[in-house]
C-alpha cells in the first residue's frame, strides 16, 4: 500500500504488508497486544530480568508487525511523540560520540525496547481505549499481591529486614519492607505512579468487585509505601497524590456555585496539610524519618547522595553537549574517573542529573519538554468528559509523582517503575489523539 502524501514521513513505512492475509491478522492484533501488555504489567514485580527482557522485546516486535500490517495514518505525530523522538535522536548522537560507544549502545538498545512498549500501549489505547481498564487492572492486581507480600514482612524476624537498617543514619533501627523487589526504595518507587491511578480506578470503575480491587490496592499500597520508609518515595507520593487531589477538586468545582468554588478548594487543601503536619509530629517513626531529610550531611544517606551529585555535576561539566551516552553500563565505566574516594555509585541518584550526564544539557531540556508537554496534555483533559479524560488526569498526577521522586533518586530507570511511567505517557498520548479525532469528526474532516 502506497502511503498518502499527507502521512508524516516517519510513518510511511507502515502498511507495507497491509494486503492479503494481513487483514485477517489485523483483527486479532488488539487482543494479542492487550493480552501481552496486561500480562507484562501484572507480572513485572516478580519476573526475572531475563523474563522482563523477553516480554519487552515481544511488545516491540508486535508493534512493528502491527505497523506493517496497518495502513499508515494521516494523523500528526503529536507533541509527546515529538519530544520522545528528539530525545531518541540525542541518545543516538550521544552513543556515537561516547568515549565507549559499545557500552553506550547497550543503553540505547534498552531505551529503544522501552519505547517499543510505549508505542504498543499507545497504539492499543488509540484504537481500543476500553483496554485502559484492563491494563490498569493488571497493574493493580500485581501491585496488590506485591504489597501483601511486603506487609507480611512486618511480622518476619528482625534480622530478615536488617539489610536495610543503616547504623550511621539518624533513622537507625527503622524496619523497612521491600516485598519481592528486594529494595524498599524500589518498592516505594513502584507504588508512586500506581496509587494515583488506583484513585482514578476507584472513581471510574463500576461494580462491587472492580471497586473492591481499586480500594484494596489503594489501601495496601499506602500502607506499604509508609513502611518502606523511603524518603524519596514519600516525596513522590506527596507530589502525585497531592496533585491528583487538587486536580480532582478543580475538576469537580465546575459543578459548584461560584461562592463554593472560591472557598472549598483552599479549605480542603488546608485541612490536608494540617493532617499531614499532625501525622509528622505525632507518629514517632515517621517524624524521625522526616527529620533525616533535613539532617544534611549528618545523615549517611544524605551525605552519600550529595557526594554522588557533586561528582555527576563534574561529569556534566566535562561533556555538557552530548554527555557520555545512555545507560548504566557506560555510567559504571566513566563515573569512577570522577567519583570521590569511597563513594561508588550505579547512577547519579537524580533523574535530571542522569539525563544531563547521559545526553548532555540538550537531553535534559528534551526531558523537561516531555514533562511540560505531559502536564499540558493532562490539563487539556481536566474539564473534558471523553473516554480517556479522567485516566489522563490520573496519568498526569502519576507523571508528577515520578518527577518528584526522580529529583532525589533514579529508581525510575528500573523496569518495574519505568513501565508504569510509559503507561501513563501512553494514556496521555492516546487521550490527545482521541480529542483530535473528535475535533476532526465535529468539523466534518
């Protein structure tokens, strides 16, 4: 099939096999894509790295087959895809200019594999938006099981949790759960994007059992996040759930009288802040952990991160335009040249710093552009009542939560967290495409 002249040139490879038996294949592709993605989102907290890699690769391959079997679209790429392609182009350049291109190429392949999952999610949600509920159900079922396993660790022998007890921290002796993920910070990061989506599911889903799943996931997720005692995770949850509450308040305020619309939102926000302050003051383990955030270098974890951040800034100063190349393999090779004695690290422990280290200041700006575009797309759906409008609001809150956590940690780059982030971005992109389709239909296009 020959692409239309109005089709973006980047999409003109699509539809090359859209004839003959491909028409029969196209009918089954949404079901196959939905089944693979749901399974991936359900099982990612327990799958091995090899298993995750196979399923992620299968998603990318299926997206490629879907594109070849489907006529090219006349739609624009969209703002979200534009920023993703810009960052991918910078990552390719950074790989080519890397001091160790072979190591950077591994990171580039990982980035491409995750983009394949995002592309498949977005294509599925654009063509069959009803799959959003099913994908989220898979996420929440996996999250619920993970949280139950983690909460049971509270009753395990103390020595089983001693791995994460830092004797040099002001929070010494705090028992931190980690469930199947092996790391309390990773467990908290895994929950950061899911809890806002669980709130949306609770509001959106109909029927007793779906609402029970959403409520159980939300309650167990909040409890598990608390007992991880992950300060970065708490920051992410504060931003994610706080922004979601504010957005939902603004969304519902359109139904209030002008007087209530003026006074109700500030009163609700003030009440929530008072409740958080009381909890921080009255609950001793919570108070101790929060105080460690402002302990500066007196807390060993803070001191470690500060030293790593300073070394990462030196790496950015040394290669400000294209960085060292993407991925942790190249970081592990280059970071020792800049590290302070005794402060080895696997990453920059800050997503903005990591982007600047890997792809330079242009890569950081591309990441910032992607974040701002995500907020813009979410805000565009705030007062709408389309099929993906409320999910887009929840997805925006999830992105805000991930950004808040990413300021002080790089847990985002772990697949258990990153895949949820791509789900949120795919939701925002599909909501944008749905709005554009409705506008075209309204104008008779």
